[in-house]
């Protein structure tokens, strides 16, 4: 067995595609933290609700996939706003640990509510996308879609933040929330818009993840911790950092898992994370002060 | 005045006569007695949908049946159900809570081997009787010399050996390969259950002389198994022996299809592979011709070969299952497994403990369990029951239990191995119509 063979290339491509999934997951969480300065620990549970929305719209109500996806994105966006208005807003002035515990409480609430409402059975969209074969290698369509969506999502969020008045206000609030409020920016409105955007990105992730994974009330446990780690590795609130961190993490998992036991891929990825916390605690792309 | 005297004399006599006539001499002691059973399964968390909740349903159907009958040997049955939440630490805490606070007489159930291994030690420490209906890892009992823990199920090692025996006997005739040329990959979730089955697979494969091209474990909660699939493609196995829960099984098979993994046969080993409806929902007709090793589904047993009376119980369990889960395509073996193992306890262990050993304490139940001697055909699962006694390496294990291999063909499960139970010839290798079929 040669070290450099077609399987290594396939593992590298798989790593890039997995990175796309992880980047998509981290996008919304980073946005919310960057602007509101609160970590939505329950972010993966919002994705879980989005996956259920897709399942019911598509399988039970037979809505076309594009329409189902649009409704799903809007629904989770609204849930993001609700989360902000009901849980986050009253705690904005509280200690960070209180905010963290509150969103942690929402995590358990959503898991339990989903168990009661939808049951514990694994549900599946039943969509099997065609297999893409390129130069003797196989590429997952679902992963390719997620990768494309992550790239487009990243560009759109960037353009929104750079080219629109609201985006500029969001960036300004992210830089200094006290001063901007004194200068007349309505911070409450900006927070609501950011929460809607963060929720919408969770909805977009849900639309794409449901093509690859079964949905059940605890599916968030599969993605939640790794998404959080990627955001921290990239620097909480740093979109570019999160994006790069997702691909670095995914490649370590993918290539490490090819040459050693699969579990070693995760061991190396987490070891890398710990090492980077010493070397660059502000994140991979943080500017040195 | 006369009436008052008469009532004073006759009153006690009448009461005494009523008491004596109401209950036969032997049953006087048992009046008002109760057996409290703590039932532990996963009703939430990933394991619930992976089979645990179906096992819980099977146990409940049987417990309710005996409650409706008015109990066993004068003992009323009371069941207290606890949710292990798919977490070993919760399983232990719930077991201890049931024993110390709810004062249960014994514990029944347990789906996951990862829970069983530590829970068994704790329950033994508290000197309570534990009747395992499901978890199969040998590590639960092997060389632990537990006195109060009993398992009617076959062990994980037996699961692993069954699939390699099947392959050894069919390699040449069906796959056209000598055993030494058969390329076998063993993949498994890395908990006590997967590790134990994989050890059985490896032992059997080495004995048969197979070429083991890959043996690897993975976390059942892993978000991505693409590297494992790529590695399998590089190893080019003829047969994949897989042990996993759900949703890791469906994730693996979905990624295997997307990444073009090809093989001649896939043999699953219980848990997620035992929940056909979920496999079908996720994978559609791709699940056709997969094999699964499990105790036989009670609805597939040859009823004529079973002890008289068991056919009626199988029908009762099936009817209750249909009421609880209408629209099920293939009735899951999980339900029948827990129902049968609970039935063995209710009909063989409990009556003997009460009648022969005078009660339902852990020692009486233990002695009664060790006395059970059912020949093949003595349970709904087709096997007999005889537990290995004190001093044996697998003390508490049912020595007469064995799994079978079923093959899913067009929404029907057929027993294909062992020969004695075979309902049809196995389809091997995978037909060309399967997206996994080797080119």
C-alpha cells in the first residue's frame, strides 16, 4: 500500500466536504457570538428542530424540497428571534455564566420537548441522491451541496455585513456596543436581526444535514460539541477563522482516520485544538496584538 | 338481649370460618405479598430508537400479562419503570434509586452492554437479583463471578462466532472461495457490545482461516465515517461483519453507498440491524439481502418445535405489539426477545423461588434460576435455558442460548442459519441489483 494513492486523494476531498458541513454549522454560531456576545449552547438543537421541520414538510405534507427548505430557514430564523427575545435579552446585562447556563437550559428543554412531541424514533427524509464518480473517485452529492451552501452562505453574510447599512450597524455594534448605542444605533433591533440571521443559518444547515443524517431528539449531540470547538479554534465571532478552522479540523479527522484507526483522527484533531489554545488562544486567524 | 349474646358467641366463629374458607392453607402466607420489579431501559437518547424502547415494550407486554393474571404464586407483580437515557451513569443511578428508595426486590431489563457492565457490579454489591433481558457483551459476566446476575440471552461472542461459522460453511459453495482466500473486514462500535462481538468475529475468522483485511472500532456518535469507508475500499473485503447501534449503521451504509464501497455480503449483529423498519426507511430497498445475527424473532420460530402453550403466548405478544405499534412492516425481534426472556423469569424462576425457596429475596431467586433446566424448544426464542453456576467463567450465562442469522429479502426476514432452523437458502453473494454488489 503506497502512502500517496487515490484513496489519500479521496480522503482529502472527503475532508474538504466534511469541512464544508462544519463550516456551515459554525457560521451562525459565530455571527451571534460576534455581535451579541452570547454563545448559543443550544445552537445544534435549533438545527435539530429545523431537521424535523424539513422531515414533516417533505415526508408528511409532501411539500417540494425547495419550498420546504425556504419554510425551514424562515421557521428556524423565527425561533432564533424567539430565543433572543425570551431568553437572551433579559440576561444581556447578566454575567456570561448566567447566559451560558440559560442557553444550556434551553438545550435540555428543546431535547425533552422534541422527545415528547416527535417521539424517540429516528426519522429519515428517505432521499437518496445520485452518486458522483470523478476520475475513479466517488464524491457525496449531499456533502457537495453542503460545501457549496457553506461557501455561498459565507459570501452572502460577508456581503451583507460589508455592503448594507444594517450590516454596517451590526459590525459597529460588534465592535463597541456601548458607544454605538450612544450614537443612536438601535441595538435591540440589531440584536433581533442578528438572531434571525443566526437562526436562519441554523435552518440552512438543517436543510442540508437532513439529507445525510437521521433526525432524532438527540442529533444535536453529534454536532454541538464539535461546532463549538471549531468556533473557539477559529476565534469566537471570527467568521474567517471559523471557516478555516472547520477545514483544518475536518482534514485532520479525515486523513488521520485513513492511516490510523478512525478514532485517532479525532484524537489528533482534539490534540491540535488543545495545542492551539496555548499557541493562539484568540483563534487561528486572530491578529496579534 | 338474646341477639346480642348470640352475636358475641357466633361473631368470631363466623369471621374465622370466612377467613379459612376464603383461602387454601398453602396460600394464607402469600396473601398481600408483592414482587416489586425495577425495569430499566432507554426510553430517551439515541439507544431508545436503536432498539431499547422496543425491548422495553416487549418486557412490559409480558409483565402486564402477569399483572392481569393476578400475579404469580400469590405474589402480586408491581413494575417500576426507569429511563436510563442511553447513559451508563444514569442506568447505575436509576438502578440504585430503585433498590434503595423504591425498595424493589429485583431489577429486570438493560439494553446496552456499556450500562450492563458497571450496573451489574453495583447491583451485585447491593445483593439484589438482576435479570438481564438484552445486553449481550461477555464482559458483563466473564470472570466476574457474579452471584445474582443472570442472562438468558446468548453472549456477544456467540453472535460473532455464528456469522463466521455461517461464512465458513458457505464460502466455497456460495462465494466460490476457499476460506483462506475470503477477505473479511470486521467493523464495530467501540463500546462493550461492539468490542465483544468483534472478538467473537475475530476468533471465528482465525479459526476458519479467513483473511482479516481490516478490524476497526469507531464511536457510535461519530459525525462522519467516510474515512472508514475509504479504508474499506482500499482493503477490498468480500464480506463485512458489522456491529453497531443506530444511527451509526445508517450513516455508515449511506456513506458506503455514496463513496462506492462494494462487497459480496454484509452481516450485521443485532441492535440497529434488528430494527428493520428504520433500516428500510433510511436505506430503502438497498437493505435487501443484508444479514442479521440475533436471537430468532419469536414470530419466525417453528411453533411445532416449541413447548406446548408457547404458541399462544407468541400470539398474545404479537397482538399487543400490533396494538402498540400499528403499521409495523417486519415485527422487530427486539420485542419478542425481551418478552420471551421476561416470560422465562415469570414462569420458571419466580414460581420456583416462591414454592421451593420460600420467597423472592435475591438468594431465593438465585437458587431458583440455577435450578431452571429447559431443553431446546423450551422458550419462545427456540433455545433452552440452563445457567452456568458458581465458579464457571461465565457464571449466570444461559449455556443453551444461541442466535440465528436472518436475511432480509423483499420486506421479509428469513432464517438462513443454522441449518437446523433454516427457512430458505441464503442469497449470497449480493445480487447485481444491489448498489453495494461487488462488480
